[in-house]
C-alpha cells in the first residue's frame, strides 16, 4: 500500500493493519488512544490513532469523525500548520506524518502570529456543526448565538462541574465556589464574536516540527472566545517560549483590555474537564482558578 492507494481506498487500512501488511511502530499518542507510525511501501509515513482494546468499552460514536472535522476546519483557515487528514473511519484516524523538531524562539513567534490568523478566520456561531469531544468526554457543540459569557457557563463550565461532583472529585464547597464564578460570568467582560478555536490547547497538543513550525494536533475545535485557547496554552507549565508566542500573537491581533484577569476564568473549563476525567488530583487547580477568577472579576472590566 502506498500513499496514493491509501488516499483512494482509506477503508482498506484496517484490513492491512490486521494482516500486518504495513510496518507499524508504536509512538506516543496521548492519554486516550493508541498511536503508531505507519510506513507505507513508497516510503511515506502516516500517524494513526486507534481506540485501544484496554479501554474496556467501544469507541464512542463519532469520536474520530469529530476530530477529523475539527482538523479540517482548522486547516481551512490557512494559518497555523495542521496535519492533513488521510483516513477518517469510525475505528481509526490517520494523518500526515510530521517529523518532530526542537522548539525555537522563531517558531514560537511565528506560531503566535499564525494562531491569531486561525482565530481571525472565525466561526458562524459558538459551538460547531459536529458533535463535540474533549478527551473522551462528550462536549456540547450545539450551535449557539451567545452571548459568549452565557454560552461559556452553560456549555463549558456547568456540565463538567456536575460530572466532577458526581464523580467525587469536587465536594459541595468546591462546587459552590465554581458556581459563584458562573453567577458572575457576565461581569468579566471580554465578550467577542466567535473565533475559530482549537479548544484543547494545552501545551501537549503543540507539535514542534522539524520544519521550524508549530503544528496543532488533538483539537476539540469549535467557535468560542479566543482568550480560551490562550489561557489553556499557559496551563501545566506552558510551552517553551510562551513569551514569544504571546508577543507574536499580540503583534498580529491585540487582546482586549483586562484579558490577564480573565485567564483563570478561561482555564476553569479545561481544569474541570480534568477533574471529570482524572479525579481529585486536579481539585486544587480548580479551586485555585476559581478563587483567582473571583479576585480578578472586578479588575477584568476596568477600561474594558
């Protein structure tokens, strides 16, 4: 099987894999999927993701189709580098292979400018035209006219707060604290038309390529507030050269007044996803972000 054949007959890939007709090398692929590099007969490689047997349950309906739709939508913006989707089937996803490289300041600054370009491509509404996933959890992408604060509270904070409480990761006082943020979400400012978001832009979803570019992978793409992507990028220690990324971004598209005080609000979404998925290990991060958001709510709207 060569790349041309694979593009013409993507449905044959599972059979070739089952009968070991393609050289397959395991690679790192995140928390939810098994990943491998597939080397084709013509020397081309593709990156393949499959639902692991150890998951103990079938692949969620639409899981890989959703990721493929998000990748294509981000790629259509023609700004940040996004791998091309080669195969999208219910049981697997295969993308163009990207040779990894080392983080550099120039690549970081270019990425910041390109991320601004992707965001500027915009979205018709908040949400998306496809069902959502973030990690292995469903995410409500029902298209919504907003306004953004109300949409963010209903679609991105409260569902994962409920999951986190039901799963025992957060207790009653923790929930009350987050609910206080939700009750005041309209006071933060920063309401903008929907931008074209990656949606799960923690540093692990940046791929630093050998071509001295930064590539986006593993999206939970949708229309949302561009500050959410930037706030998520700063989580978990941030990526290399974050200052250069932000400098490039703000050069291309300045941020609204008060955005630093809104960072904890935007980070709450992904942190609540983590308590919903992984339990109480992320409880302190959620509580810390909620408290920081409440401290900053008054300052966020100053000169906004």
